[in-house]
C-alpha cells in the first residue's frame, strides 16, 4: 500500500474518532442539563398523596415504521409525533433505519455536487414539526463521515420553524462528492430542550477547573 493511501486511511480514522468523541460529549452535556432541569422542576412541585388509584395499563408504543407517504405525514413513536410535510414531488419521507435508531434519515430532493474542500446547502423538499419541548438536530451519517469525509453543519431546527429543512454538507476530502435525488445525506434526531432562565451575575461559582481552556485536562486517561 502506498504512503498516500496509508495517510488517507489514517486521516479517516482520526476524523471518525474526533466526530464520535464530539458527539458523545454533546450528548453527555445535553443529558446532564436535562437531568438538572428536571430535578429543579421536581423540587418546585408540592408532594401529592394518591389513594385508591387503579394501575394504568401500559400500551405498546406505535412502531416508528408505521407511516403513510402523503402530503402531510406523522411519524409516531409512543406518544411523541414527528410531523412532516412534502413540499416537492422528489422529496422522500424521513425514515428510521431500525426500530431503535436514534435518528430518522433525511434524503436529498435534488442532484447536486459538494465541491472538494467546500460546502453545499442540500434541499430535502420537506418541512417538519417536532414534538412540543423538543428540537430537531441534523446530525451526520457515520458512513459518509468515515468513507467520504462528509460532515454536517448548522444542524439545529427549532420547535417553531416551519420552513424547508435543508442540510449544510461540508466536504473535507480532495474530491467532489456527488449527491443524487433520494440519497440519505444526514439524520434527524429529536432532542428534548432545556431552556433555563438567563440571569446575569457578578461572580460565578468557583470550580476545580476554573479558567482552564482547550487542552487543560490533557488526553491521557490515567
């Protein structure tokens, strides 16, 4: 194997590792913020006594695969619904790859090219309405990241946004990336929103880390 191919494989592995690390940290921060918010809300609610309450029979959640391809469609998982509307004929339905997939795949509604070392805003041809209290996070697909150096940017869809969903693709490779109509280019993950009150203070709480910034905690796990 030539040195150039070895370097390319090394770059791909490093890029995939960085992407996985940043996604893990983002999920950890979001989970911690939600946990703190729920704990604060629980403390605000007065204790309630419940007597003689019959047990509630749990209903089986609706399979995410149960969907109809119409002009306006709902993807249902349990009691939560992700509603989407078809804006152009070439649009495809958001679709979960498996029963436990975190994100629904988003498809391109156009043929286009993401230039080498460049970017392109890809049309999906759909608009969505996420469940109340949630936002849509447009995340990269691992296969495109590892094999083609394709990443996703500007991936926040607010709860009240009703315009077309577009995916900003970045191409970090030295070759143009071809996108065909119907290609799965990203995935949509619905995440719960934590909206704490914004409050200005004179001083912040002291922490062990303090002002330590980039690289201050090192990389060793020892």
